[in-house]
């Protein structure tokens, strides 16, 4: 039973580390709500643009890992 206990503890540690990592990432993210019919200054717009750019980069990294040739498939669909 030593191997089963080792695998169980390893999985628990990895899942715990991933959970903590996700929580820390979400806390560090600044939330700005977009409200219709309101004015924003350039700093707020720049912050929103940076946040969206970061999210796009993360999504592209996930797609690169899961579907390596997604960019080529998307280029052919656009033509």
C-alpha cells in the first residue's frame, strides 16, 4: 500500500498547489466593470486593454498546448 499512499499524497499536493496558484492569480487581477454611457480616462482604458491582452495571451497559450495547428486552421477558414 506504500505506492498507493504515495500517489494519493502526490495528487493531493499537486491539486493543492494548483488551487493556491489559481486563487493568488485571481486576487492579483484588478476588476474594472464596463458601464454603458459612462466616460473613462485613458488610464482606465489602458488598464482594461492590458487585462484583455493578458487574457488573450493565456487563451492562445492554452490553444497552442491543446491544438498545436489551430493558427493554420484558422488562417484557412478566414480566406
